[in-house]
C-alpha cells in the first residue's frame, strides 16, 4: 500500500493496525473478558448510548463532508478549507477518533480508553506530518488557515 502525496508513509497501515487492535481490545474486554468494564454499572446505559449516538452522528458528518470535499480519486491543487475543513483541520481523522471514543465510552472499557489515548497520539503524529507537508506546499495560505481553524476541535489548537 503506497501513501498518497502528502500523507505519512505509514499512515494507512498504521490506521488499519489501530482499527484492528482497538476492535479486538474493545470487543474482547466489553463482551468476553470484562476485565476493565467495572465502571459500566455506575454509568447509566442511556447516557453511554447517548454519547455513542452523538459521537457517531458527528463522525458520519465529518466523514461525509470531508470525503465529499476531498475525494480519494482527485486530489485538489489548492488548500481545502470548506465543508468540515472550516471547523477542524483533520475531519477524517477526527471522525475515526470520535468513533473509537464513542465505542469505548459505550461499554466503559478502560482498556479501550487507554488504547484510544495511544491511537490519538498516533493520529496526532500523522496529522503533524501532513501539516508540515501542507505548510511547505502552501506556506502563507496554510499559516492563515491554521490560525483560524482548530486542529482537533473548533477554536482549540489554532496556530499550532
């Protein structure tokens, strides 16, 4: 699997490994072993499922909006700042992270939450790589975009 222009060379493979590892840990802990789900009895199911629904709805919006703007087949020659990119600089990565978070919270799997934190560090690393590529390709435009758009959440992480 070859990385597309501007993407980290191990980004796609790393994301697949992260997905596989997360699903194994989450499903194994949540439905078979129950090693770290002991807090689930203290958090009401309606609250856990509400958080899951909220994260999944937001993830679907980010994913659809990000892919509609930047299809895989046709990379843009200009910096993309519309659609979900108006709010965050990495909407597709954020969609994945929200899905992981929603699943982990839905069963209150502490093992999954720890793995989620590690996956977040990985995504932040590959996002940083891609930001350096974009900064080199669109120096002034990307600096301005970065100043007005949060990295992972609207208004948070502007300029960095």
